[in-house]
C-alpha cells in the first residue's frame, strides 16, 4: 500500500532503445495515473551509446525513481521453439549456451547467454531493465490474428527478420534471420536454390521481380525475399515440424519494404501478404508496461 502511494507521486518513464545498422532510435514515454501523458522520440546517427543519447534519456529519467530501460534482443543466436517442456527443447535446438523463456505455457523463446551478457555490457551506461525477444513482440503485435488464424507472421527490421508460423496460438515453426551483405546472400541462396529449382529460371525470376526498379531498396528486399523463401522451405521439409501449406503472411514492417517484395511474395510464393507498419519503440514500451502489470 505504501509503495502504491509512493508510486502515485511520480510519473513512470519508459525508455526504449532501438539499435539500427547505422543509428540508434530512442523512444520515451511518460506514464501517470494509468495512462500515457506524453511521448517523444529521437534518432541519433551513431552505433554506440554516447553523451548525446545519455543526455536525452537523463533529461526525462532524473525526475523520477521509476524509470525503465528496454531493448530488443539482437543476438544472431536466438529463436523460438514449439514447446515449453524442458525435456523436448533439445529435440528442436542444441542450446546448452542458451537462455530459455516459456510463453503462455505453449512455446519458448531462446537466446545466447553470451550475447545477453554482451548486450548488458553495451548498455552499461544506461542500465537495462528488460531485454525482449522479437518473437515476444511479434506475438503481442499480432495477438488477435495469432489466436484465430493459421499464418506466417514476420517482423522485419533493417538487419534481421523474425519469422514464425502460428496455428491458432500454437507455434509450429520459427527462425531468426540475419541480413547478410550482398555477396554472402548470393552465395548462400544460390547454393540452396540448386537443390530444388532450375538455377537459370530462378535467377531470371528474381531479376525480373527485383531489379527493374532500383529506387525501392531492391538489394535489401531481394535478401528478404530469399531469406523468407528459404525459411519456408525449411518449414516444409524438416520433419521435426508439423508443416501445413501457408497461404497468408502477416508482416510487421519497421523499415518500409517495397511493393516489389509484397508482389513477389504473392506472385512467386503464392502467399497473400498483409503488411502493417510497426513503431518498435511503442511496441517495446507496451511489453515493458505489461511486465509491470500496467
């Protein structure tokens, strides 16, 4: 009771930090009396927490003892598994060096313990209260669709893709996919394509789809298309997963994908895409508030 009274005297300040390839976004939300009273965001052209970022954060956090710093996990060694049973985790993932978290007693997210330690060290100057899995964010953002539909759900960030297949809240499959440089992607996916497709026809289709209009970030969306294509192929062919034919794909887009990617998912992979813009700072803050029961 005393704590509740003490909390009522101060605003809560939620700070979400989003690290992009060449910049850092900071989203700040002021919360008082069970409601958001103000918010602000800023973009900083740096890949490291610097004095300018610290000054922006401290400006809002110094007035209250109730401030919470959150980030999204960016470890390349993370994912999600279709079980919460401890004795089944190793069936899907060899992860002695991973940290696991069960969600809704149905599925598990995991990430590298070493990368978690590196993340905490990177944000040592700000401190961290929450490190959220992108799969948790994705599941919360599309919670109604995930509850009712069978579909592919994707979160697109500038350097990664979080991909999951849900069937009425049951996770069937998930992968965290890191963007590569152009040479690495071409080498990787041309090798994979040789296994199942005629190479010349595949190259022609990809070029026809992505390289006509060079004004729409086609290099990045070319990579995204190939990553999604390869991941779905893994879902269909890996006997560990209960695969079903995917028709719908829901995309949470934080970067502004091109119409070419949407068209190619539909025309080349016979998926029906539904794209929704997502503001990562706002969604990360929602998760932080949920953790505090707000």
